[in-house]
């Protein structure tokens, strides 16, 4: 399954406005059109991303991630949002 995400915010590195996720480890259920997610992902050599949901269990719908305190943790770690770049 290949999914293209519209990036709303990024913390670890500057990212393009749209990113493509093509590799999943685990269940892809719930990735519905217009659903908002907090993704913990890794960039592949070809520029696409993969989500390791089996070992990185913090990838959740945005509403769940908010309740679990992910954004509070980012603030506590003093992580500030990075730039969203115009897609090429």
C-alpha cells in the first residue's frame, strides 16, 4: 500500500509538504482519506518513508496521540517544529 500524506507539522527535520509512505510493518488499517495521524517514520533511500508500527508504537491517529501526551513530550524535550518545504 502506498499513501501520500499532507504534512501539517514536522519536528525532526524539514520536510516537503507532501510525503509518500510505501512501507509498513504491521497493520495499515485506519489510514483513511482525510484522517489525521502523528507518524513516526523513517526516510528510505528513494525518498519515500516507512512506518515501523510494530516497534514504534507511537504512530497513532492524531486524536489518540494528543491524549497520550506526545505533543507535551515534544515540548518537554524542547523540540520545535521544523519547516515544511514546497514540494518539488
